[in-house]
C-alpha cells in the first residue's frame, strides 16, 4: 500500500497489513468504515473557507487533520482511494429531491459509479444522515439493505432515482443519469453550493456520523440527536456554543485543534450568531 492509502486506512480505523483487493468485500468495508469515522459536516462553508478538491487538500483536511466535509470532499476522497486501489470508478452528479421540488433542481450532489465484475454499483458516503453505508447495486426495483437503512432504485427514461425507506415510507433522495462528468463540473457544483444564497449549506450547521451499531448521531444547529436503528435514544437542544463545541469534538470526533483546518470556539460562536441573525431577518421579511 502507498502512504496515501495507509494514512486513509488509519483514519477510518482499518489497520491492514496486506494490500486491499478489488472486490465487493473491500468496497463494503470502505463504505462502512468511512461513514462511521469521517463525519459529514459543512463548517468550512459557514466559515467562508475555500473548499478545495485536489488530492493534497482532501488528504490534508479529511485524513491528516481529522476533519469531515460534504459530498464533493467525501466522495472525492473515496474516488481517489478507490482509483489507487485499482477500482474502475468515476463521479456522477445528481439532482437532490428531498424537498420535493416542483421543477428539476441543478445537479449538485456528487456520487460514485463503480464497475465491478460486469456490474454497476453506486457508492455514496456523502449524503449526510441518509448516506448509504454500503454499495448499492444499480438495478431497479429490488430492496437493498445496508447496515443503517433500506434503499431501492427507480429507473425511468434513462434517469435513476435513489429512494430510502423512512418509517415505512419511500422518500426520493436524488436523481441522476450515467453521463460522463468532468472535473470542471464538480468544481462548478462545489463552488455553487458553497456560495449560492439558496444553498442549504449556508442556512445552518449540519453534521452527522453513522455508528457501528446501526445508529447515527446528527446535529442541526444546536439540536443534537442520537438514534439507534429503530428509535431515538437522545434528543437535546444544546444550551450554548461551549457545549456545542464539546459535542463536535467528543461525540463526532472532529479535529478542532489542527493549525490549518481546525477552528476555535470563538469562530464557532461567530458562525452560530450569523445563523441566528439570518433566521431572524428571514422571519422579519416573511412577517
């Protein structure tokens, strides 16, 4: 294994003494270990920091500095790792459908297509709390269980829609096709979602980490939730920024002290004040 793969394996809790094989078992292992060790989070977007997608930046931030990121970073990093191992992999871009938009939204979600033994698999470790923690076979209609949720694909007119089963209801997550995407497409979508005034990544703090027991923990601003696979274990409104900072560091395992990629409690406080002010201004406009 090269140093990049070794450092990544250490980051996600895999200590391997032999080179990983190009197999579905390796793919499954990487999905679950990545999802339970590298949190989904948008703090750098809120800090107005550049979100860089080159290999050195992704390795430095998500691997060495123990930070997380959103889909462009999470799936961008995994694509690099899979390519280094020897997988046939490329990125796709999807249209997010969770809010049930009336018109087709832009292609703003990065996901991965992996070709393995004449079968296509979707790998996506960058969709927040609904992230599939296992590869999903690109085949319509069949129920596919992961360690955390059940999914299925709908296929219509060359478009694939990934759906998740939530409380016995099917919810569409995003739609995509298999057209080739270029590096410039990912840079453009990444820039849009980090700066566009309608981007939900600018509306508030979002964070999630899946747990090895099938549960997950999430943050939505000060609202912390710990869910098992079947029920809510803990739901709390954190009382202040100091507690929020502590939860981010201890429960999510985020590297807050890195010289370049860390952030102080004061910086987090500034973020949260800006979010509160933005919400207050929006409510005033609506009223």
